[in-house]
């Protein structure tokens, strides 16, 4: 921020105003100054004046020295501990790369964040707090766990060696925070930048949801996020800032490590990221605490009567600050302090070494403590601490502030010795060169202090818990009898799901644990009746009279509302779902979230968030409604989904389903609840739902097991004869397969069996497992796979689905029979369902054609003419 004063027509009057302000400050204090300025600002914003305050404050600390609280710890011991963490983290990365040369890892990020972490560990991060760790700084968290005795020296020696470590009696340490790989250690995955920030906001909001609904007491617990300034460029990092302010999440603190560097260079080389973020967060309604300069600068500011330092900072961009960080004291004397005689005078009493050691705020434990202490004094707003640091702090010529510092993974002997000397590490030259890990004796003062601080804060962190109790699930007939015994009643599977959800919400035990989530389509999906039944969560309740108050389906917000309606934000709704789906480990409270959305905006739009939820061992349901590329007739290219099932099937702990009937859907949902709530398995389920009304058949007794294995027979050939062709339909297109079977028999005298493929993913998973067992354990008898049981022999198979051909293609390698696949490859179109299915060649007539080609090719030409099929039409994936 430029603090220079423009020329004024009446400087005497201007000075009188400034003198009056200083007099008010001296006699009434800063609170009165703020009150008066707020009143004046309100008057000045009137249209007749049209004044708007500039965004930002001077490039100095928000908390001046006189307002700093007393530092409650032993500063010398904490600095020694921080130095040991830095060394062990560095040694871990360098040793791994010296030994193997290809494992990667990062030194510079933790070097910049170490002090920010350590003050949190020693004074603020309670054991039951939620902390989102800067991913590239993971080695530093491991280094602390080593000193605490939670990890061994052998574990540290196997950083990024997760597969080979167990063979050597050690635990491999994952590259970044990964709960799937270290389920007792990490709470949240943050390796995909931007996902951590948005997730932390929705976790903080979900804590309030649990409290307001009386499920858990979350008072006193806080969510911390330590993120990088470069990470703030990710859209997800910024997308929910106003939600945090609107929800009054003063249980949320972000610490942004402003080391001014991204992966390849400055974050804002020609600007200042701290100023930019300050304006952004203030505009979004957050409280901003700037932590820019360390205590060594306090004396310089005190002697700087003319504001030379502030003026210099106002004109120094981040690219130049990076250069100053990379250079030594002599360079900084000449090029920073030497730019102005007043600055040069301030530096006269300092040696080059003292100038070199001038700390930025994020490396000063006292200043960090003051910032954190201010941050946790809640005032109804979320808080962000903008802490300036040096990337690669302490690495000297090897990496401090250099463009290449993010990629620095190896140090030579001289660099290691310099690092040891810089931080006064208790290592001799041989230990330093050997990159020996160092842990003080158990009775050393540092170790006693370390343990005492964590004991005072409730225990070790990070630490993931898995002690949530099981929850009973209602019997399937009690919640879905209407679907199991549908008896031809017309409904869509979306309607059936909403009815089932309503029944679940009424269950006295499970009902309060159900979390319905929508982005902004509850009415589209027929869920409006739930507004009155359970309400929409709002921390403020409903402070207005809704337009439709007299309607049975009136919009109703409530402080104890159960539905989370997130507005038009798929990323926000998925982050909300993740918070609920991980409540079993984060809060010890099992919850059952159902997030229903347009399927096209699920795995495609927020796929990386879903992958992170899988890493976090989420449990819940994702429901892709209006699923398939031809079921949503009028919407066209960007709304018609033909591939989310295939994408979902690649997530290892996601169970993927394409039910065709209400009964199949109910069986799958009930099975998923049993898995997640009773058996407490770390899986989640993705189901498609269709918006077409069909006469729903009852589910035959005994078919439930086949539904869950992925394939069930829905029509056999009369007299139990073997069919010459088998038709597989799924989801929205099972009706086309059934109609095709009728046409084959009536028009061509060909019998066909028809199957409902509820999950090609489950069929392929089982078949792959069987093939692997046969390969690794030849001769060992196994249980026949569902494919072998229901689709034996060489009779051709024709599969039709509303999805790309690769979805049914998952099972093709596991069949002895030839397989023809019809699917919806290509861009969608706007038209009727019938036209769309003709265009994509997935209607009943194309199914007949494919079956005839397989078993009665002599009839193909006649069928093309009889059904009016355009043989010259281009393939759907080419236009």
C-alpha cells in the first residue's frame, strides 16, 4: 500500500485534521478512534460524497509490539525444537533421494512453515482440533512425530517407500497427508491443492450443524488450515470464503504461509500477494491479521520517525522481496537500506550478519504466538493470518529464496554443514554429512517440554480416530416395501429414492443421522416435501415469511434443519458431503449423507474432490440423478451424462451402481447402509437415478443377492431352454432390452434371455479377483463368478446402456462369449428420448439389429429396412 501523501491545496487544514486524530488517540484510545472513523466513513459513503475506503493497510504487522501478549513458553527450548524438526525433515528427504534418486520430496516448504507449525503444536493445536496441513510440509510433521516417539528412525528412513518398508520392519511414510495410507495418523488429504481450503470451511460449518442439531458438542473445537500463498490461486481455495463469513465461522482459522513463491517462481512477482489476499479476505468478511516482520524490526520501526521503512515496503514488489531473501546481509544493506538515506541511517548500527538475520514475521515465534492468540479471540468472523516467510529458510546458498528451491531435494556437504551451523544443531561433521537423524535423550529438557506442551493440549496431533459406534439399520421391508412389491406401479427411481429417504428420516435411531444434501435442485428431484418434514439447515433460522408459506411444500429454514442446500455450488455440496461422510472419524459420530445432483456435475465436475473423499475414507451415498445420456431429453450436450459411471468405477473404495428398478435401488441402498453403518467399512456408494416413470415390477424373492453381485436374470426363455443370445440392459435402457427381446421373438423367431446389469464395476471387480487368484494360486478351487454362473458358454451377448461403450466393456475380457456393446459415445443433443436413442443407436431396434448380426445375420438387411434404420447415418461419436 502506497503511504505517500499527494499534494494538497490546504496542507495546514490537512495537518489539523491529522493532529486531531492523534489527539483523540492519545486521550481516548484506539477503540474510540475506530468508533469515530466508522461514523465518519458511513457519512462519507453517502452518494453526495461518494467516498470509498481503499482496501488494505500498510505493509506492517497488524499487532503492534505494545499489544503483543506475553509469550508463555520457553523461547530458547522452542527454537531448539524447531531447529531439530527442520533438520530431521531435511535429512528425511535428502536421504531418500540420495539412496534412490527418484522419490522426490520437498525441503523448502517446511523450512518456511516450521515456526508456524511449531507455535501451533506447542500452544494452539488441541488434540480434538481439525488441522489441514500444507501438503509439501508433511516431512516436518513426520519429524515432530519422531521426536514424540510416534514414529521410529526406521520409519523416517522409509519416507516415500510405503511398499518396501514393511519388508524391513518399518512403516513407510506417505508423500503427503493421506488417511487411506496412514489411517491412524492423517485426518485430511491436502495433496490436491485447493481442496484442503474449501474442505476446511465446510468442516467448520458441519461442526456447527452437529451442534445446532444436538448431535455433538463441538464448542471449543477449532478448524485450522495451513496453506500456501500460491495455493490461493486455485478456484476452490477462494470459492467458499463468503460462506465462511456468512455462517459466522469463528471456529475457523487459516494460516497462509506467504513465502512469496510458487513452484517455479514468485507468486506475484510484480505485485504483493499479502496485500492482494488482505483485500480479498476483508472483502469476503474475514478478519485479517498480517504477520510480516519479526521482532528484530521493532527497533527499526521505533527509530523510523519519518516512515522511510513503510514507504520502502510500499514500493517493493514480491519479486524483489524474493531477491532480498536469496541474498546476504551486504546485498540487502546496499540494495534495500541503500535506496534511501533515511533507511541507510537506520541500518548504520547493524552488521551485515545482523541484517542477514532480520526475520520475517513467520519465522518469529513471539510474533506468531501473538497473531495466533489474536486469531482465537473470536468475534463472529473467520480469521486468516497472512504470515510472510522465506521459502527455503535457513538453506542459504543451497535454496533460500531461489527460483529452484521447490525442486531442491539434495544438498552437498558444505550446504549441510552451513545448515547445521545456522541452526546450532548438536551434530558433528560426520553425523551431519551422514544425515543422521537426531532425537535428544528422553530425559532431556527439550523432550520433557515437548511432552508437557502436547499433554496440556490433550495429546498428539495429527491423529485419526476410528472409534465411532455402529448404527442399526431398519429392515429393508420397513423402509422400501413399496419398491420391493411395486406390482406395476408407475414411478421413476428418483421418486422411489425420495420416498425411501423420507422413510429413513422417520426412523427414530437412524433418522437424525441422515444428512440430505443438494446443490440447488431439491424441487427438481421431488424433494420439496422434505422442506416441511425436516427443514433446511440455517444457523439463523428463518427470518422472513416465504412467498409460498401457505403451500404444503413451503420453503422452510430452521436452526435445527436437516437438509443442507448449498446453492449453485457442486464443489461446495461435495465438500459438505465429505464433511458428513467423514464425521465417523473426525467427530466419532456416524452420519449418513445422501448427496443428490445432476449426474453430469458429479464425478466430472468435482472428481478430484471425490478422490480426496475416498482417500479420507468417506462413508455415504452419491446419487447421480437424471442419469444417462438420453434420459434428459431437452437439456443437451452439457447436461447429458454418459461417462460418470466409468469414472466412478476407477475409485477403489467406491461401489458403483446403475439400477433399473425401484426394487434394485432399494436393495442397493440398504446394502450400502449395512456396509457403512453396521460393518463400518470405509466405502461409499454411487448410484444413478432416472427421471423416467416406468411401470415398476416387484423384485422376485431371492433376486437381492444377484442385484448386489451386479447381474440378475429378469427374463428367461420358456421351458428353461438355453437362449441363442443374451441381452444385457441397465439403468434407463433395461426397458429397451426387454422390448428388443419381444421384437426378436415376434418378428424373427429368435429367443433371448434378458438380464439387468446393476453394476458392471462389481462384475469386473469379482472377475479380476478370480483371475488373479487362479494366476497366483493355481489349482485352488474358487467360487464361480457371477459372470461364469449367469453368462456361461459361447452364446453371444449384446449389452445396451445409456453410457459410453467402455462401461459394459469392463466385463468383455472376462467372457467366453462374443460381446456386442451399444452405448452413447459422443456429445449429447437436445431432442426427445426416442430421437436421442435412435441417434446413439441404443433403442430397441438397434438392439435387435445387434442380436441378429450375432445369431442370424441373414436377417440383418431386412431388419434395417423394416425398422427404418438409416444405414448411412454418421456414428454418434463423430458428430
